[in-house]
């Protein structure tokens, strides 16, 4: 079942407020009374390095009750001071802590939870020695040796850190060798049995998104031929669940006379009311398609270089 959990975002860092996604399943609170923590589920806390001490009691209480899903710490000063500031707040570094400078990272993670896709989207990634360390949006980590996948082996040593995380967190792209890899590809190395299940999930999500795109177009009384820059055939395929790219969605937004962010928010609101059973969905031959959830911006700890639009998508079969 694709669960869309109730989410609580506790805001101490006021600067993060305007970057949080809007959803009926998200409640945003200022610092609540500790006695109310029991009633709050799936808690995310937004603070800054210099304000860690202000949220320390809430962090400890939520974590002790196993309700804390993510501690987002904005690096408003040099993050080299992180150990001292955690010590000052009488906090230990938690597994589900993310230190960031760009607000798109917490936005991406929270959006993934809104969509019930936190296990399938990438929050951030880092090259460490001979391995790629990936943090999913459920803040679980995968460590993938470069030697474990033919696709990763094709990446020159000097290019390993020059990757882009897709704006929706659905894949990592190395432009120089034009390789895309998603969570399902990485998991197929670690857990080969998950491959078909993830392919089915990807297809189901793309169909949900396509239905929402079609519904929004009809609400605006637009025909498929009214999306300037996109062929009517391509619009039809996207609405049927083939998946698409950021650049194409921007053309959809323009046709609706909306900014891209507003367009995506409108699509997300339509999807937010959808309940989908994914566990019962299977398919023996799932085509490889781009998986597009609500776009959340790019957060990457390494060098970001220009993204190519028309590029090969490496299938999971090629990665094994």
C-alpha cells in the first residue's frame, strides 16, 4: 500500500517556512509543548546550527518515542563546528540528521513523504573512496561500491563526483558518460529480488502523475494540442503514465499560464487525494521509464555541472 502518512513539521528556523511544500497531510507547528509530542507522528524538525540548543528537548523526546523522522539542520555557520554545537545542545548526532545549505533538500525529503515515496527517492549522495554513499528520502543509507555495477565502472575516476541528482530525486546522472541510475538500480545490486517490485512501483507512480496532469489540463479547459512545444502524441503518452522531464513540465506550466512551482503544487494537490494500493500491482515486463514525483530542487554536496536533456536512461538490466 502506498501510505501517505500524516506529517508534522516543527519549525524553529523561520527562514525554512516559505520553502515547505503545501499539503493536506502536513501540519506545520512552532515549538510545541513536550507533552503533545505523543500525539504527533512522523515528525520533522527544521532548525539551524546556531539554534540546535533551542530544539534539543523536542529532538530528544521525539527520538525517544520513535516519532522523529528527520532533523534538518541549516548550516548558517561553518559546519566544521557541528560536533561542538551538538555537544552544546546536549545532543548526539542522529542517523536521521541532514545538514544543508539549500532549502531544496528538506523540501525534497518532506515531499517524498507526502507522496509515500520516501523509500524510492534520493535525498543526497556522496562519493567516499571507492563507494557511492546514498541517502534515500527515508534517510536510510545505501553504500554501493563502484566496482559492483558495470554502469558505475564506466565512470572515470576523475568524473565520479561530477554528478547531478534529479530535481525530483528519482535518479543520479553523470553527464560526461551520460549514465542515469535510480534507487531500484542500486537495490537490484544489493537485493536482486526487489527489481521487479520497484519497476512496478515506478510504473504505478508515473500513471498517477499522468492522471493528475490530465485532470489539471482539463480543469483549465486545454486540449492536448494546446501544450506548445510538446507534440499531442507526447502529451497523450505522458498523461497515460510514460513519465517526463523537468523541461517538458515547464512547457506544461507555461501552457497553463503558471509558474513551474505553482503548476507542480497544483499537480501535487490532485495526487494528494489519491489512495493507491501498490503491493497488489505486478507486471512481468515493466518498461524502463523516468519516474517523476513532485519536483523538489537539487541539493548536491559535490560539483554540479550542466544537465543534458536528451540522454540515455540506463536500464536496470544493463546495471547487473
